C-alpha cells in the first residue's frame, strides 16, 4: 500500500447519521484526520423539515 506517514492518525467513520456526526464532532480538535463514508450525500431530518419551509 502507498500510505504516507502523517502527523495525524486517520479515522474512518462509516455512516453519517446522528452517531457518525456526533463522533466526528468529538474528534474535531484532537489530532485526527476524519473521513465520513455514507451511502447518501445529504443530511435531512425529515420530522422537522416542515419547520424549515415556514421560517
């Protein structure tokens, strides 16, 4: 494999739901390079979507 040595450790989070985004925020300033993989490229919480239309 052709992976270069870096000063940051790499973390791959599979799933961009509430749990995946929560752990990504926890690792934000902790010397990790974070990648999030999700089958969808959007973040929509549909139960509150109606409130966004009437703001």
